[in-house]
């Protein structure tokens, strides 16, 4: 389900997932997408 303009995603658990799982679901996970997710998680986790 897409996230709307007035909505946010809430993650209550962060765990490890094999790259193969993402490749099966998304097909291609490029390095920019990984950096974007990493940056978003860093910003989220560093916010008190």
C-alpha cells in the first residue's frame, strides 16, 4: 500500500533481512536506494 502525502511509515522493529529477499520482491536494489534507506534510518534513530 503506498504512503500518502499526509502519512508516515512507522517501524516498530528493525532486523536483518537477506539481500536475496529484497531481490525477489524488488528485483533491483541499487546502491543509491540502499544509501537513501540508510540515511533515513540514521535520521530516525538519532532523533530523540
